[in-house]
C-alpha cells in the first residue's frame, strides 16, 4: 500500500508562518511576494484565515 504525499511549496510555508505570526501579534502587517503559480493557493489561504488581502500581479510574481 502506498501513501500519496502532497508537499507544500516553501513559499506557501513562509506565508503560513507569516499568517501565524500575524494572528499571534508578532506582526502587524505582512508583505509577501511569490510566484504567480501559487496565487490562488496563497489568496485562498489568506481568506480562509480571515486576513484582509490587497494584491497585484506583475512580471509573473504575486505581491500580497
């Protein structure tokens, strides 16, 4: 029996850590840039954590 593993991209792990610190009060704001291919996942994660999101996309990079 094999187990399928999904790996979380490093960029998303960094975002998740920023969100954690934001909720704990260590940070008051997060500025985050990632590859555009992670944009849907990043925005979905922020919205699920009830974070206000302002973003723009330039040169294949997502700026949150």
